[in-house]
């Protein structure tokens, strides 16, 4: 099965959960991204892999018009409901693929992509498309999961694939820097946020008694203890997953 179909199946099945998830609806990473991008009222924005639209909504509150693009048809209804709840009328949903964006060159002042890049089969090609549709001087804002070094990024990828078979690969901040530069973009800023979260919350929308959770348990049991400790803490209140996110901005 092609990864695009895995994405459609997984996110189509869990669209309502992503719409309601507090971490996606708000989150410190989202507010920080808006702070770094400094979107203006005259800007046109594009949110790539928008899902149920939370990043598009934050952008639409600050700019003239926004398009939220996603591969999964089931996201459109949740996107529309979310926009209605917020009284937002300056945005629309569009189906499309990240490595062939259906827009002309230099169409947008701001392009965002939040918590999605690890699903892209060819991240470099997707970034080049985002660069292409940015106006000269336009700004790109990216947020995605990460880990600090080779061992922990490998374990992170194994765990994410177990939880969600549409996961392709998370990158280190250094890898993101190289990919952004290769897309003819000038890197402005790279930050990493760390958010400790209970194991059950990390698994969401997968349940603790699912086959996916059992597979993740086996991966942790087989992991090198020192590498496991970079992602997992065992506390008196239970297991904690150290979720790290890279936040970067770049200009065209």
C-alpha cells in the first residue's frame, strides 16, 4: 500500500479525534510559530497538511486569506465545522498533495506545515514545493517531531511507525537545516520544544490495549537502555514520553 493511502486511512478514521485534541487545537508550539512568523493582515497564507485546520485557523485570525490543504477527504468536514465555530470566513479547504501543490509560483506570503512532515514520503520535494509557492521574501514555518541524535531518532521512528503505520521518518534538527537549505530557503531560526506527556497521551488516538500499543511495548523492551532513557522516563505516576518538536522559520 502506498503511504498516501495509509495516511488517508489513518487520519480519515481519526479525523474527529484530531479536531478535538487540545494539543493540536492550541499548544505552545502553535503560539510560538505565530510569534516567530509575524503574519500581517495583508498576507495570504497556506497551511500544508492542514488536517482539521487548527494551524490554518490561527493563521486566519491574523491574515487576509488562508487555504488549508490536505490529502484526506474526511478532514474537510471537520475543517468547515472548526471554522464555523470560530466565525472565520477568510479561509477554505482544498484537497491536494504536498509534493505537487496545486498553486502557481509565488502565490503566498506565509506557508506553514505543523506536525506533518514526518508523514511525507519525499520531504525534500515537499519543501521545494513550499518554497516554490512562496513569494520572494515570504516566510515558511515548520513544526515537526524530532529527537536529538541518531540513536534516539531511530528509536523514535520505530515507535511512531508502530503507533501509526503512515509515519515515514522524523528528522533531527540538523537534517531539517540541510533540507530547508536545499529547498532554496534561507533559514532564520531553529528551536526545539520539549513536552513531557503521559504514555497514554502519546499513544492517542491509539488505545493502550491495541495491537499498536503492544508493538510499541516490545520495541521499548528491546531498546538499548541509554537510548530508551532519551525518550522515556519512568516515574511514580507512570511512564512519560519526552515529546520534542523542532520549530523553524525560513525565508524565500
